[in-house]
C-alpha cells in the first residue's frame, strides 16, 4: 500500500465547473496535509495546507480533511483553463519528512 | 525575497561519475529537503536537514548523500552514477520549526541526465 494515494487521472472538467481531487493516506499519525500544484516543466508550488479536521477555504480553493477516514480532498470552484496542472497531495508524518502522492492531472476545458 | 536557488539547472554525466548539486534556501529558512522526481516514481523523499543535521532520510542507497552548511545552504552528492539516477532533483526549504516539516518552497530543480 502506498503511503499517499491519488487517482492519476486525467480529470477533465469544463470551465466554470467544480474540480474535486481526492487523496488517501496510510499513516494515522500524519499531522499536516498539503496540496501542491505543478505545471508541466515547473516545480511544485504550495496552494493549500490543512492541519485540523474540517474545511479550509482560500479563494476558489477548499481543502477538506477527515482524519478518521484518512482522507484529504481539494475542491476548485469556477475552474479555469489556467488551473490545468498536476495536483500533488502531500502528507507530513511529523518526522521531518513529507511524502507526496503521484499526483492527479487536471484538464480544464475552455 | 529571493526564492530557493538550485545549481546547476542542467547537467549531463556518464555512468560511474559523481555529481554534486547545490541549494540555497529562502533567507531565514533553516530546513532543507531534497526530492528526486521521475515520471514513473513521482516525487521521492531523499533527506531533510536542519541546522546542519540530517533529521530524516528516504529509502535511497548510500550513493546518495547530503550535507548542510552553517548558512543553511545544502548540497547533495550522488556517487557512482547509474542510468536510473536520471531525474529532476528538487530542493525545498521550509520556515517551520515545529510540526516537523511544514510548507515546502521548491527551487526550479537540477535536471540530471546520466548517459
């Protein structure tokens, strides 16, 4: 079992729709959870982090965490073509180590 | 504020050689992590340094090593290069001291090709 699992996609949504990206993790002791966006040929950039159960909103992005289910999700509202990228879920296990999922490719069709 | 700087950006080596990659973190960031990114394996954790101490290491052979200097700059070294070491090597710095590694800020990476 991989430590952080994501559906590789591609996930295709029309412009203006909500994109829903999901991630599960195996270590119940995980403390911090992150979403990174990586455009083709570029390095990952942090877009959201969440530490507590529940929802956290930042502009068009909402991160959701359910520690009981070991599940993290990212919602992107009003998706734009510029949101087309690979989204990486990352989990910090508290041991000065952050593990990344393989990423979900998102395509937003104009 | 300057971002994370990695050098060199591109390099080509042959099997058996060694390579040293350099990373300068964002000013004030004391934690530096290294990752290997390949199309097949994604982002794989190599090691993390804080105040010149390696606090964690990923599942890589001993050919992969690193160090951190007193100014927080870090280097990683790969000895006896193999074809499979061809990858993008990413360095990330973090401002967080507690909660383990916090938010990571990545450099543009060093793309290594082994022939």
